[in-house]
C-alpha cells in the first residue's frame, strides 16, 4: 500500500535527519525534511493523519450530498427524515435517515481515530507501514462484514482508496525528493 509505505519513509527520513542534526552532520536534504516536519507540527493539517482525516470525511460528505442521504443536512429537506432502528453495526441506537451514510461515517470515524493512533506510535520503517496497512484493512473488513449491499461495499472501498491516494499525492508535493 503506497500510503503506508510513503508515510513510513517520511517518518524514517525525519528520524534520520534528527540523528544527523544531533551528530552535527546535517545535509541539505536533512534540512528539508526537518523543515517539512516543523511545518507539520506547527500546522497540524499537513500531517498524514490529518490529511487522511480531511480527505476521508470529504469523500463521505461527497456521497452524502450526491446521493441526498441527508445524514447531517438538518433543515435542508426535513421531509426526508425518518428515524430507523439501529443497523447491525450501529448497535441498538436509533439513527436519522440514511443507513449508507451511517455505515460510511462510522467507518471513516474509526479510520480517523486509528490513523491518529498510528501517528502517535513509535514504530518505524516496515513495522509502521505494516501497522498502518493492518489498521486500514481490519476496519475495512469489519465494516464490510456487516454490509449486504454491493453498491455500498463499492462506496466503502472507494472512500478509503480516494483518501489514501489524495494524501499520497499531496504529501509527495510537500516532501523533499
């Protein structure tokens, strides 16, 4: 998975740059990596986890609006609101309107939380990449085990694919080569 590999590479490059800084053998590339790390710390929106957060929620809202699911559009079309008993993956709670929106949003929230936890971990290299990959695939599998609709499965896959691809493209432009 390119997302996990690129994120692991960036973490390794920053760690190496910090080691070079401590030993006094800082190169120009190390300075660029340290600058990208400082920008990430000062402006949280540039971290991998926060970019993933923005992109996955953006995709969920895209489906919400394009399919008129109204999960969070209160007041726009109130006549579309119906209260349903919770779905299998929603517990026994009641939710308003779209089951599809709730499936996507629940999955996105779980992935967002998991990516922030991965960002806070001390893992490096292949172990980190494998951890991120396992986090994403386990949440995908858990979500899809409760979904009976092929179209919704496609939306689940597409939401994660879109978020990871966008983060890879955006971070590739920000990071030194």
